[in-house]
């Protein structure tokens, strides 16, 4: 009987030893890549005709400090949001943070007078996007009006 147990134990150990590669950890592989022709996102932001510098020039040239607001010494930064459609048209103009009704209305008027933008793209298709723009109204020494938006960019 002891001889039988020894042979059985040897057989079990041999089987375990030989089957060890079957139960060992297999090499992990990278997850499968999605099936797509062009996996790069290829996204672009909308662009004002002529770029940021032209946008700054447009804002300064087309925005007028309302005389009633100058008389009241009203200053501040108006934040406006608008949609640039797939065709580059401006729609859905909304004041996010205003200063006064007069300054807010002037920003809305100026945004609505903008030319068509180059629309944004996603996956090589034109898409509509929302855009937020700050417009600064400031009175300098002597009450001279100053309108700016791009002190730190677009130069």
C-alpha cells in the first residue's frame, strides 16, 4: 500500500508540474483599438475672419461707449455668450454678466453686427459651438471712453 501511495503522489506531483504553464498568468495585451478610419479627433475652434487680432480691432472699432453711460461714470466688463453655427452665423446672443442695460445692449448690438466666422469642426465636419467673450468698458482720465477686450491676447 505504501508503494501505491508513493506512485500516486509522484503521479500527482508530475501532473501538477507539467500543467503549471497552463495555469500560470498569461501576458496581458493592450485592449483592442476601436474600429475607425480616422481615430484622430481633428477638432478646430471657430475663427473670426482674420484671426484674434482682427477680432480685437473689430470690437474696438465697432463698439461705442453709450453717452448716457459715460455721464454716469459706468465702467466694467460685460461677458457675452453667443453661438457660432455650422455656417459661421452668430445666433443666441446672451449676456452672462452685465454692467448696466446700456453697456449690455451695446455689446449685444456689436456681436450681432459681426461678420460670419469660420465655423468649428469636429471629425472634419462643421459644428456649432458656444463662445464667451469679455468686453471691457473703461473711462480714462478726463472721462475719455476706452473699450478693450484683448489686453493679453491677439496682439
